[in-house]
C-alpha cells in the first residue's frame, strides 16, 4: 500500500509555511493530509474533483486562555505552491457525516453550525482510502475533546468499529524516517497513541451507557434467562390485581354520585323556569320593536317626501334657467352687426349659445329630462338660432375676404414697380383677419361643416394676391438684373465663345434667384402657418425652427392681437391625436391657396439658365439649403415647390450637359484631326468654373455631369483616333497627356476627376507602349523577329537543338547581327527622328524618347540573354555598350 500523505514531513512543512505566509502567528500544524474537494458523490478524483490539503492547526494562548483549534483548507497555486483557501474554527464543528451513497466509504462532510444560513451545500472531502479517512477523523475528534471538551455528532460510521481500527493501527504505524528525524517521529507516534486511547474511551462510553440502563431494568426482575413463561405469567397476575383495585374504587364512590345527580335535576328545573320567562319577555320586546319600526318608517317617508319636493323645486328652477334665452344674445345672434366694434358681443353670444346647447346634452343634462317636451322645444329653438347665426357669419366672412384682397390688388403701391423691388407685406391683412379669429373658432364648434366654404373663399382671394405679387416681383427682378446679353458657350469649336463663357461674370443671375427665394419662401411658409391657425386646423406648431415667427412664439407671444393659439372655445389644448386627420385636408387647402405661384419661380430659373447654364449649380445649392429648413407639415406645398424647383434646375443642367456632349461628339465627324482636340483644355476651364459654383450638397449633381462629359470625351477621342490607325497612338498620347496636365490640380481635390485622371493615365501608358513598340520593331524588325522565333521554339524542342533548325543557325544569327547592329548609330538616329516627327507637341518628346530607350534596352537585354543561353559564346554587342550608344542621343 502507498505511503499516506499524513506521514509526509515535506507536506507538513509546506503547510506551516503557507499558514505563516497568510499572517497567522502562533499557529502550529498538528496534522496535514491530501484530499479531493467536490460537491457530489459522483465526482472522481483527478477529473471534476479539486486537489486540496487539509491541515489541523493549534494556536497557543499566551494569557492563560483556552487554546484555539482550526481546520485550514489549502490549495495549489499555478506554481504548485500551497496557499490558504479557507479557514474553519473547530468550535463550530457539530457533525461529522460519512456519505452513505459512496460505496468506498472515503467521502465525508464536516458540518459547521455557522454555515447553516448559506444556501450552498457544504463541500465533500474524499480520501485516498479508509485508513486516511479514519486518521483524519480521529485527529479531529481528539482535538475537539482535548481543546474544546466536547465531541461532535458522528453519523454514518460505527463508533465501535472506529475504536477497534484505532486500537489496531496505533501500534503498527510505520516509522520509516531517517535517523536524523527519529526524535520527531517518536513524538508523533506517542501523540497519536494518546489520541487513540482518549477517543476510543469516549466512543465506547456512549455504547456502555445504553447497556447499563437496560441491565438496571432487568435487575428488578431476578430471573434466569430460560424463565420467559414465568415472567409472562407474573405480568398477567399484576394486570388482574390492577383491574380489581379500580372496580373497588368505583363501588366506594356510589353515594357521592347520587348526591351529584340530585343537584343536577334541581338545577335543570330552575333553568327550564328561567327559559319560559325569557320567551315571554322576548315576545313583548318584539312587539315593541315592530311598533317603533312602523313609527320610524312613517316619519322617514314624510321627511323624504319633504326633501324630494324641495329638491324638485330647485331642479325645476335650474332647468327653467337653462331654457331661458337672454334677449341681448338673441338679438346678436339673429340680426346683430359683424363690425369690429361689435365683435366682443358677438363672441359672447356665441359662447353662450355653445354653452346652452351643450348644457341640454346627456353628459351635462340628466337623461330623465331629455325627452321632456319643454327641453325638446328649447333644443329646436337653439338649433334654429345656431343655423341662422352660422349662415349670417359665413356670408359676411366670404364677402369680407374678397373685399379686403380686392382693395389691396387695386392699390399699385403694394406691388413692385419699375425701378423699385417691393417686398410683400401682409401685416395689415393679417391684423384685420385676426379680428375674426375667435369668431371662426366658435363657428367651428357650432358647425364644423361651415369651415369648408370659408376656407375655399379665403384661399381663392389670397391666391390672386400672392400670384400678382410674385409675378410683379419676378418681372422687376429680371429687368433690374444686369447680366451679359450674349449667353455663355462652352466646348464649341470656336475659341471666342469659349473665352466669352469663361470670363463673363454672371453671379447676378444666381443672386436674383436667391433673392426670389429669400423674399417669397418665408412669406409662403408664414402664410401657410397663418392659414392653418386662422382656419382652425388641428395641427401642431407649423412655423419651422429658425424663422422669425418661431422665435416670436417662443418669446411668450407679446402681441396682444395674436390670439391664434390652438385651443377649443373652453380654453383646453387640443390633443395631438386629432392632428393627423386634418393634415390631408390642410395640404389640399394649401395647394389651392398657393397654386400658380410656381410659374413665376420657373420663369426665373429658365431666365437664369439662358444667361449662364452653369448657374444651375449655384441655384441647385441654394434650393437645397432652403429645402433642408422646411420641416413643418403645414409647409407641405412649400416643400413641394422647392422639390419641383430642384428637379427643374437638375433637368435644365442635364440639358446643358447633353448639349455639351453633342458638341463634343460633333468633333468625331471632322475629316481628320491631329494634335490636341479643342474640347480637352476647354473642359478643364469648364470644370474649374463648375467647382467655383458649388454650394450646399450639389456634389452629386456635379459628379454625374463630370462622369457623363468625360466618358463622352474619352469615347469620342477613341473614335477619332481609330479613324487613322497610323496616327491613332499619337492622338491618344497627346490628348490624354493634355487631359492630365490641365486637370492635375482639380484631380487632387475632386475624387470623381481623380478617377478619370487615373483612367487617362492608364490609357496614356498603353498608347505610349504600343507606339514605342511599333517604332522599335520597325527599325529592328529582323533582330527581334529572330528572337521571337527562338522563344517560340523553346516551348516545343530542347534548347541545344535550336541552332540546327532552318533559319536559326549560328550563321543566320551572325547575318541578323550584322544587318541590325553594324550601323547601330544610324538606326537609333533614324528611330529618334521618326519619333520626333510623329509628335506635334515638343513637350512630350523627352519623356517618350526616354521610354523608348528603356523599352529598347529591355528588349535588347532579353535578346542578349537568349543568345548566351542558346548559342553559347557567340560574339555580340553587350548591353553596357548599347547603353553607351543610346546615351549619345
């Protein structure tokens, strides 16, 4: 059997070191052993169980107090060093239980009374074998007995069996330490023997006490073990004697029982008499209660009748008061004037009429009064008054709106005139309309259907005024704007028109458009908001954030005439739930109010386009800025107007781009063109001007224009180049280079142009490569044709067989070298002159000649490598010599 860890001196010293490192002073390790910690009986050591070390320590008291005993749980750190994990005081140990479900019997639980409040089950400790378990339990029990003077409860193990094990194993403990540790081992053995004897005596004493109690009981009956029948007979005799004694006692107490029965009979007779008297008294009291209840019922009925009569009189008085129509209100409702001075009385009459009608309805009137003839007649009379007043007020307001607008239209001072731009001012109009704002609110509460014709009349009248103001303002704005008479022309063949388009200043055009929006967009928004409030639409705040009216409303509404708050006649704010139903009707009314005014905005846009199409960019940005500020639902038509303006500007600009593309495509029909095409440098001027006009979020509009223009330019350039294959690469080289040079600065800041810049650069490199290759092959055709044949044969036959092929022998190689390299200076000079002759731009020649020399050197170096690989040491001009020759050009 393997040596127990309880005898491991190194383990005990490691435990002592860990205890000392934790800061505990004066504690000595009395016992230590390795265990496995788990939470269930099915955990196996080395898998789910955790290795731990249990150490029993004793702390010596220095002041005469009792020593303290502890159970420490130590765990292994990442460096296989023991460190304290938990600390238990043995004075709280109440139970030691061996788990019965573990067939090995090596798993047990230590129960501490200070852990009862915890919901987590106590850990289970598993030993390697039964001997290790018994040694640990004996040591714990001995320390509890010696230091704490008590023993915990032991469950799941036979204490007699435990005592016998201790007796057998105490004398056979192995003493297998070296001579150097002999004294220490002897002391430990003696200590363990004392432990065993003490615990054995305590455990056996519990069994002996039970045996002694049983012997004391049996000693009272001095009998032998085989006298069971005699013992049973004796018990029967004693039972008979007890029964006889009980019968004798009953016979002696018979006279006493007779006296008690007589007393009970007398008491029963007295109780019967008392019960008869109580029934008589109860009958009399019941008759008295009935008489009293009858009197109270009659009195209550009389009192109730009196109260009801009084309440009925009060209710009839109140009902008569409700049914009475004041004479002054009746006069105002049926025939009063609607002049401004009498509006206060008319409003009071409306308020009374509204309240009177509501007071005769079920929520405010008891349902029992609804079917009374007087109430029905009075309701019919009030309905007649309401119909008459609504008809009169509606007719007056329709005529009033029309006459008010006709007066303003007839006065020319309200509109722009020659030499003078007049900002529309509707302050006086709104002031006069506000006088009847409360009247409209009451008309809505009386008859909501009457608002439809009133809204149409107001929209028709004000629409005439707004259209007249916009038309006069737009005409004078165009007339007063100083703009170039000749429109700008871009990308056409004549140089004069391109110069004219790029130099003339047309900023007044976009300024005029901006002024048109600045004057009329806030006006239209304010008119929309005023209309929604004035005509009692149930919508939220309608003025966009940042407008003057919005700031005015936030400041508290100091205007005494501004009484257009969204409130019902009772003064209650309207709920937001009612707003959504009105938005559709409101937008339809706004369409009728402002319809037709967009034509004057379109006229300004078309006028600006004719002067300078590029100003569409500025106008597009201005429109987007205004469009982003219109968020209120009441300004739905204004947002639609701005959307339409933006769409019209985009269409006009797209029309300009299409015309420019047609101008570019017309270059394709020319007979033959060489050099740089006219539209290449002019596009750079056009792009610079377009970038100057960008405002707001017009980047997408410009990028789409760039994409269409440049795509057309490149496609036209390719078609022009293909018309003459001899000069195709030259045309492409010169024009792509001109495109890059003219757009270098813009391509660094405009991503779309940068994309086309890189495309032009790639096309330029491809054209250069094709043209240079054609020049080289034209001048050194035999040399590189020989090289190509050899390269083709290397894929089919071995390299050493190539010199024996027809036309590829060494003699043929020498002929090719002689014909191609004998006058190398003249050949390179001819190639130099031919390249210089084909180019119309002297600026491109140095870079192209450098590319030509580099390309020729690469091809020649490849040829030299082929000759060395296939033909061995055949004499040929080296690459360095060829570099020296090329350096002279």
